[in-house]
C-alpha cells in the first residue's frame, strides 16, 4: 500500500510534465518524479524495527572489526542509501541546468508558454 | 542583487562562520558519523549563499571571484582522480584500491586516517561539490535579463 | 507505520497543490513542502545521511526556483487548453498506473528487505565485512567510496559537466557596458 502511494506521486509528476503548458510547471513535474523515485528506493531497503547502518561501539564483536549477529539481523539495507545519496546531488545540478534554460528562453521570447514559443520564429 | 538591512547583515556575519565550521565537521567526520562529502559540500556552499543573499552579489564576488572558484572546482575533481590513480604507484591491485588501509593500517589502532583512502576522497568531493554549487548560484543571480540588450531579435 | 501514511498523505496533498495551482510562487513553496516531508520520512526510514543531504539540497533548490520565477511579470498563464490532447494523456498515464500496480504484487512486503531472504546478496557482505575491510564505521560511506567507487567517479563527472553546461548557457558577452544601476 505504501508502494502504491509512492507510485501515485510519480504519476502526478508525470502528468504535470506531459500535460502542462507552463515551462516551470514542467520542471516542477520532473522534480516531483525525482523525489518519488528516491523515496521508493529507500523504502525498498527498510526493515521493520531496524537500525541505521552505522556501526557503534556495542556492535563490534570479536577482533578485527567483526560485527555482531544482532547488528547483522537488525540493520537496514545500506546499498540503496548509497545509490540515492549521489542521486540527490545530481538532481540539484540538473535543476540548475533546466532553470538556466528556462531563463534564457524567457529572455528571448518574453513568455513561459510553450505553445507561444512554437509559433514565434525568432 | 542588492543587500538587506543592517540587522540581517550583522546576524549573517556571525552565523556564516558557524555554518562553515559545521560544513567542515560534516566533511571531515564522514566515515564515522552520518554525512560525508556530498552533504558537507552542500552545507559549505550554502554558507556563501547566505552571504550572497544578505550582502549582495558584488561584495561576495570581491571576496571569492569566479575565476578562483573555477580553479577550486577543477582542483577538487583532479584531486579525486589523482587519489584513484595513485594506488597504482604504490603496489595496489588495481584502480581505486584502498591501498592505505590494506597495506599499512589493517588491524592497527590508529586515530588519523583510520579508514585509509576514504577521508581524503571525501575532502576532494566536498571541495568539488561546494565550488560547483557556489558557481551556479553566482551566475544565476548575476544574469540580468531586464537590462535591454541588443541581442534580442 | 502510521507515521509513514501521514507523511505520504502530506506529500501527496502538497504535490497536487503544486501541480494544479495557477500561481507559480505557490507551486514553488509546495515543492519546498514536498522536500521537507521527504526529509522527515527519510529520518523515520533510518537513513540519516540521506535526510541531511535532502534538506540542504531542497533549500538550495528553492532558492534556484524562486530566482527564476519571481520578478517575472508573467506568473499567471492563461489561454485555451486543448481538450483532446489532455484526455489522451490522462488515459495513457492511467494505463501506465494500472500496469505498474500489478508489478507491486510481486515485490516483498514493506519492512522485509530483499537481502534478508537471499543469503548471497551483496548487502550481506557489505554489512558483515564493511568494517573489517575498509575501517570505516559509516557503512554507507564505505560503500560509496570503497566498494562502489566507480559510481562516485561517474557522479562527479556528471555534476561537473552539468555545472559547466549551466555556466555556458548563462554566459553573456560584452556585459561590461550594460551594467545598469543595481535596483
């Protein structure tokens, strides 16, 4: 059920990116899709009643840094977190690129409406 | 962009150093506490963006000009690549190997550089991310489109 | 589990407002609310570095978006809507939604990660051998910088290229004679 709500968020972003005529609304749709994908990936790796994947003092059992079995059975999945961490910073970079394109187009045509831009020819 | 009133400027002058120190703490302790290079880099950039919002763009550009920020960005990315390649010179098994930990420090109980190559790479990434975000917001705020230019039509 | 439903409902309502309202400034503020709700949800999902990164990235994203939409004289878009194109798009998106919902039947339940049932998954080795092989106590940092360092190299390249591209788009030649008074 939680996965379905996350997918509904993705559908809302897709609707805004496809149907809307305002360029900033298209950018907002793409941002909502990115948030939905990040949420979904982290929700995949969650364990009920789990711990964050950081080894504390009480989790080390044995010499050489071996972790205890309790930690192995109650920690959440660290791999999707590693993938999403870099994705979030790339989302910021792509937002900056999209907004700079929008500003340039607004400077040249005077409007954010994509149907007007199709009709004017420079 | 223009600056703000005198109250905002005073408080921003005190707060910016705390944000900068917190950013450096998050980057340096990235292998022990949550955080790491990416979050710390964005926090470092946001301390300069606070300055830009409070004092205006020109005074920040005198402090850290765009050319210097571009050089810092290139240094950060180059340092990351250099750390990756330097393993090949020290007898590592391949590209991007954690040779500092495997050869010298495994099993020992040191305080400095405990995780080998990881803190150095975090520093390089933090520098690169901070410089890049500072550059992009500096350029976005200096783009004046309501000056009538002759390149329209 | 109740807190997840409440937060997701908050995010969904903010997303619907962001998409449907006519004022651009309200949409941008709702994007800020979505990012904030997502950051709190990451805290409850036991991902502290993601929560920290998400909240500062969302604040900077708000600054970038507001820079683009404020002081532009056209914040209200009017005009006739194409009825046929809208209906076809909504029908296609609805079909995609139905097809996606049937995929979720084959996923595990929420709260039961995949690596707990597969004994030779990669995450098992990362958790049990992470401290011994890399010496870092933050397992996420050991994954992104030691076990899977190529992905970080690719991410640095993508970020660098994106920022250089954005600088090239915003460059303006011959600005020194056009600097008007700073209003």
